[in-house]
């Protein structure tokens, strides 16, 4: 294949086609980035921040256009797509507000006559490889702090949402970002890996599958490149007997079904204290049945298609395998007539009578479905949450904050929520453990990942 062809999950049409850059074009882009980065780093931090703030503001002004593309390219309901642009702006502005402090020299105590300080230096050229499920939100996590820190950035967007790089490039150019500092390239998987293996790339930020992250790590092996990986999740929730059940149900249904369940931090498994289990699953199933599956361009639609027919068939197969192994489906599929075999439209589903022998409770499903189990104790719930190859987020639901915090300390994930779920706050580090990846984006620690420490040891003889 010599080009990107974006197939819309709405109806199977090819809606975007862009040529792939070959290796020579990719190497030329890297060379341009190297030249431009030196000059960009010389621009004061405050001036870099001002330019980037202007670029983000111009993208927000075009929110309606960008939102319509999200819906067409990956299927999210139009009533929800504009929120991604607002979220992108919120994250970007928070990270830009942190830049001066995060990048300031850090003075350390020194003997008389000496001065010690540590300065954060940009890596150089950052390669950002981003996914389709939240194309702007995931891209902005690395692009904005990388540029604010004085790096040049080459973005490889997902073939499913290829135009995001064009919109970023247009906004950055109009705001005054010098040529070569930001570039977006459509690259095949092979060219991307060869670029990591051979080119003057100094940091790789990858968001995507475990298989993709493994390939990136192998390509970077032996080059001593810092690599940030945000990979899969099988995110869990525990509802204690003392939880506000109505609040937990409302949030956990949204956490499982928003974006058709195609969120790395979406809720895929729920453990409920036995005393409130029947009450919880009855309310949960009832709320799921109020969703409207259909054309995501219709403002009344609350659940759109998944990203592709192939993804839909995989999700249906995983639900079917769980049911064949003894799980029980609570949601009648005939309530969602838009869900049909051979299309990307998948009916939401809630499975009970599940257990950890089923792949459905252990492997990432990435669809509008969830498994719910009863548990006998806090200890069993924490053990179930941690019984996973993934460790991105988990959420605990309780009216007892002290107990919730004590339990949260036992959860082996990068983020733990108390009485909320499926949310990122740019003030907090976004990171995972186990197969959910390594490294960090967002917060002041995100700047540490996108820079290196350089120590200055000075005896002043002037």
C-alpha cells in the first residue's frame, strides 16, 4: 500500500486518502527538524509558550470542523466530538502554564565559591506516534510540552485520523512556529520503525497497542533512546457496599460506553460487593438500555459505531466466547436494531456470571461492553483488580474516603480514582505499569520525560 486510505466506520466509504512519505522524505524531514530545533531552543520559554497558546486558540475557533472530522473518521457521536477539542485546549493550556516553572534552572546547595544548578535540556527531535481513538487529546499530551521545552516534533498520526497533523501544522505555522519545528508525516509501519532504528530521532512517544509498543521498543534497542509508551488497559472498578449506587452506576456506564468503549482508561470490568450486587446490576443494565445506537452524525445518537467492521466482529466474537463459557448477557440485542453483522455497529452489552478464566475479563476488549462480578470482601476486590497483565487505571467507589485511600494504596495501577473514573487531569502524571506501558505524560513530570537533565558545576573566578 502506497497511501493512507481512511475508511469511515459510518458506511465503509474511503473518506481520506494521503500518500505515504517514503524513507528519503522521512529522512529529509528529520534533517529539517534538526536544523530548526537549534533555533527554536534559542527562543525564550515565554515566547515559545505565547506562540503555542495562539496556535491552540486558533484550533478551538475551528472546533466545529475538527469535531465533524472526528465523527466521520472514527465514529464518535457528533454530540461528543467537540468536547475533545475543548479537552485538548484545557490540557494544552495547563501544560503551557507549567512550562516556566518546570523548565526553570534548579539551584542546589553548594560550598562557598561554587554554584550548582540543573537545567532541563530538550532531547532534540521528538517522534510522536498517536492513535485514532482520541486523536487530538493523545497528540497534545506530547506535542505541546515537547515544543514548549524546545524540541522539534515529527507527528505520525493514525491512518484512521490522518488530518489531525495537517490541522496542527496549519495552526502552528499561522501562530509563528518556525518551519521545520513541527512536521506531520504519513508513514507506513515499516518506515516508522526504520526511522526509529536509524535516524536522528532523540525521543519516541508512542500511544497504541501492546504489540505496537513492543515493535517500537525493538526498533529503539541498542540506540539508548528514551521511549515513552502508553499502551493497553483492562481498567477495573470496585463498588463497595457503602457506595452511592446511583452515582456509581451513572459514572460507570458512561465510563464503559463513552466513545463506544474505545478508551484505554475505559471501564471493562467491575467488581461489586455482594450485598449490593443485585441492586447494582439491575440499575446498570437499565441505564445501558437507554442508549441510542446509530448514525453518529445525528445529534440524538449517544452510541456510535466502533472504528471498523473488523473491530466489531472481534468484539462480538469475544462476547460470544464468554457466553459460550458460561457468561450471561443482560442486554437484549434487539433493543439496538442498528447493530448488524458485517457493520461496525455493535450493541452495548453487560455480562454477568463471568470469571477470570475468560479472556473477556483479562484481555483488552476495546468495545461497548463490560463484565461484572460479585465479591465477598475488599481483599478479594483488590486481588481481582490486580489480577491483570495491565495497570493503567482503577476506580474505587465508597463513601468512606479513609478506607478508599487505604485500598487505593494496594492497587497496582498508574492512576487510581475514588468516586470517579475514565478521566485525565493534566495536573497529574499519566502513566501505567505492567503491559500498560512506561514513562509519563502530563503534569510537571511530563516535562521531565521530554527533556534531559544537564548539570552545571561552577567555580566563579571572574
